[in-house]
């Protein structure tokens, strides 16, 4: 039945791909297709043989975040196997990030998940091992490896309950995939149970933790620049609430309560998840009549209610310079972003109820008094109360950092698993 479903998917895939491409051309996001020719060449495996490494360690990551999370593992894998490293990604930004790693020998976009393409890619590249990072379960890419004798391993494996429910609708397909996985290094026991319910063999499932937490920045390089910016804005002596990786619903909430928080001596930094929405956010700030400025070109506005952080790569520096952190994607139903990013910097972490992507860290932060779960209705009240209790901020800061440290160490554990597998 699994092979039959794979056949049906391959029959429908070209039609689906064409529909997506047409939709993309008609959408406002078509401006992102700046390198369409190069992208199609790599998606359809049309590059010359001379551009390919043969017999590499193949690591597949979704995008920039997953590539960066592998920074500690990639050099160790290269040293262990004594082979070149090939990284594939789903996005051009991820591909670019991979090339910045000096231990990566080549980076390509993942071939379109259509078996003739994936089989061609595997036969050309002849990978020694395939390592899938997090939840990148592309059936044809994985089955092309399995059918051509390439061991497939999952590292830093992640699967939300929502994804597991969808996969169970195609149980025969995913059980075919997971039962052939050589081993899986997963982020948590809950995630392990989801994989097991979909056919992963118990003897191949391990829980070393999440490598993303090993690469948490403890000394962000732009912190002093951000502190200087706060000083120029007249924010000295104010409580600075840094809101990272925000989405539309959360930004609307922040703009709505900005004046109320301003009266309580609280100033807000908004660092959106998607900076391509910059123009829309500025329009929303103006429409809501919020006094604001942007970090890349701060206007001569003294003590604004909101600072829009539009500088790419500065989020951890803003967290470090601020007093309280709110992590986005948690009031908006996105499942939550990295709660430990501000926690490792000893900041109280505030988040909403939707943390299904990071339930373990949310639970531990609350349990250890390093974080507080809020909703739209009590957000302003909780922030105001916390800002007035410096002793509580201090205690939460220490607890948040201790919690973040307790989640580290997965990189070493995964390498031990790989070495045992290779024995």
C-alpha cells in the first residue's frame, strides 16, 4: 500500500508543482523569485556532472535556522567520515547560509520531490550517508536513498502532534519510510512516541535532545550598539520589552496596548519574524497613531512608544539589551519560536498559549519560574506587573538562564550515537 501511495503522489506531483508555480507568479511574493533559472536548474537536477561532489555526507536542512543549528555537527561529521559535505536546503536563503560554513563543500537546493528527479540526483551524487535534519520527511528523496543502498538517518528529529495526525492519514507510506531509517536522534520523548506510532523501529529511536540549543548565542555582538540606540532614544531608566519573531496578530496586540504600557514606563521593540512585511508594519504603526521609529534609520523622535527592529540578524542583541522578552508565534497560532534564545541571556520569557513546536521548553520555563504564559487579554497586565517588580525580574532571569543551560549538550550525544552506529 505504501508503494501505491508513493506512485499516486508521483502522478499528482507535477500538476501540484505547476499550480504552485503559477500561483507564485501571480502573487505579490513573486519578487522573491530573483534566481528562478538557477532554482529550476537545481530543482530539476539539470546541472553538469562537474558541479557535483561524489560520495559526500549529505545533510538536508529546511532553511537558515536548521543550517545554523548544524554548525557544531558538520565539522565533526566531516572529521569522522573524512568525506566532503553536501548540504541541500528548501530555500535559497538556506543555501546561501550553508555556503558561509567553511566546512561545507557544496550546497544545492533540494530536488523537487518527484521520484525520477530524486533517483537521478542520488545516482549522480552517490551519497555515503543521508542525514535529515528535524522534520524534513520528503518521501521520494528518502526512498531514492533507500532503494539505492544509501543509509538514511534523522538527526535533531522533530514532529508536532499536528504533523503526526496528518502523517497517520497516510500511515502505510510513512511507515514504509520510517521502518527503513537506520537511526533517529530525536528532540524529546513525546516526539519519539510520534515517530514510533508511524512505524519507526524502537531499537533505532534515541532522544539526545535539541542541537539548536547548543548554538544559542551567549554574547551577541551588537549588544553595545543596541544599548547606544536605546540611550539615543531616551530609553534609559525605562523597562524595555523586546518582542521577537512576531506575527501580524501579535503586532496588532502590541500596537493596541502601546500607549497603556507607555504610561507605565515600558517601551516596546518589535522584531518581526518576516522582514519582507516591513512596509505593511510601518503602515500599521502609522494607522494606529503610535509614535515609533525604525532601527536601521532612527528618526529624531525622542522617547517613542515602539522601536521597529528592521535590522536582519540583530534579534539576540536586542534581547540582550532589553529587560523582558516576548517570543512571537505563541499568541499567533504558529506553535512558537525559540523560547531559549532570550532565556540563555538571562531574560524573563513571556509567551502565549500556542507553543506546540516547543512544549518542553515552555513547560520547563514555567516550572522553573523563568517564564510566564499569557494571552491577549492579560498580556498588558502581566507585563506591567512584572516591570514594577525588579526582584521578580532578577529571579526569573536567573531561572530562565538555568533552564536554557539544562537543555544543552545534544551535539555531543548525537555524535556518540553516530559513532556507535558506525562501529
